[in-house]
């Protein structure tokens, strides 16, 4: 086998698990006669329980976004589990767990980002290994769900690939799934297992609230993103504008017109994915042509493929804000620092972490408490 990559974790072994159940029935009374001792309410047990001491919980990561998995582990106090991933000379994946997972609630962090197919197969092999090692429950944590844009038959004789990937994950052995900002919310219905759908908007909203941009208007770059943009606009207390976009081919769009008043406004474009940035820069141009004073953009997933980096660097965007669902590649990292000739200027690309959000969701899933409360 070639190109060995060992996925290692901290060496400390977790302490013995407190026998007090973590997902019992909530009671107002503090005493349970059946157990003969005081029992804390469910909400209090959630606050005081340490996942680092829970032998029935483990976190694993593939190679797609190891830094995010480690950040999640630091947030919940659990090291990333030990495993070994190797590839044969032809690229075939070999995966081996290096610790016992029998009867364990396992979470696997692996976005299906570039190279998409390689990371997808890696995830499937990891799930199968966990299933055969008798893990009690396997939850796939997929911050970026590849193939999500192929969620319907919009042309004759095309595949609905988002459904196919859902079937593959389920067949491999996943018992539950956790996603961030799916391209289309109805993809949840492609799964026959429980799905938790998180939104990166709390992290993004907090950043732009701190920036306190003047005369802010939130802009949806297409009709399909109106709901996402409207939610964001309500959170920051700004009006909404929409750009009428028509797609002429894959990754090729033509912006038609702007619906809403953007003259003299600071515009913030909200999207879920920035891929080649073709739609983004055309939207920016359309906004400036309609009198916008400044244009910012934010998105959950920085795919940034092909000419995306050059397009962003050469555009009139003030700043693009993304999350770390996908690790930035080297060309994009250069835009995350202020220009040398203007060190006080905002970096062209700003990356915000969602490790805390994912960590809280993972903890809630394991403790059987509400995930939706994270957004209330």
C-alpha cells in the first residue's frame, strides 16, 4: 500500500462513564424512588455531562476536512478517534479502525468536497467499517453535501444524483445524517433515516452585525435563494432585493435584472454555494450598475473551483465571507490576509468556523435533546 495517512487522536483514554442516564424522561421532581437517589432534570444533565468521559461516544474524521473535525472535538471535549486510512497504488481506499467501537454512538465528519468522488467513497468505506465493527449508531456529519445541485430532473434523461448519494449512505450503514445548508431543503426527504439540517446563518449573521454596515440591503442572487435571503434579512433588520438570473448551461448564467431598490445601498449577497463564482461576479456587476454603493457576499460553502479565485480577486467585491465546511485550497488562502499595500483593509475572503455549531448539534443528538433549539 502507498501514501499512508494515519488518522490519529489524543492518547488519553476517557474516564469511566457516569452511570446516570443522559437521555431519561424529564421530571420536575428531583428524586426518583425507583433509583433511590436524586435525578437531575434533562436540561441540567445536558449542561453538566462531559462527553470526554462518555465511553459510549466517539468522533471520527476522514481526510476531507480534518481541521474542522479536530475543532469540533475541542469544542465538545472529545479527541478524534484513532484510525488508519491508506490507498493502494491505484487509489483504492483502505480503512481500519484502531480502537473499539462496539455499542458506541459514532459520529463521522466528512464533507464530500473536492475531490468529490474520492471523499465520498472514503466516507462510504468508513461507514461500512464502523457497521462491521458493531457500532450502535452511525451518524454521518456532512458539512457540505456534494451532488446536492442535482436534486431534480430539470432536463430530459438526467440523473437525480442527490437521491443516489442518499441511497448510498443509507445502504452503507448510516443510521442518521447531519448536514449544513443543503442546496435544497427537500433533499432531506431523499433519506429514509433521520436527518438534521443546520444553517450557518447564525454564524454569518453575528459577523455582519458586528460590521454594522450602513444602509444594508440583503440580496438573493436568484429566485431559489429568496427564502434563505429573507431569513437573513429579518435577522439583520434589512430590506430584501432579488436578482433575476437565468442559467444558460452548467456553471454559466446570465443576470437579467435587479428587483428592489439598491441605489446608494450597501448590498450583501446571500448564497449557499460559491463554485466558479460566475453567478457571483455577474450579480455584483448588476448591483453596481443599479447604483449600489458597496457589495459584500457570504456563502456557507466555498467550493471555489476553476476560475473562482481569479474572478473574486478581480471583482469589485469588498469582501466574501464563507464558513469552514470546506477547507480552502492554497490559492484561496492568499486572499484571506489583507493586501500588503493596505494592511488596514478587510481581507478579500473571510473564513468563519462552524465547529461550535456542529459541536452543539452533535452533543444534542447524542444526548437526545432538541437540535432546533440551537436556532431559537
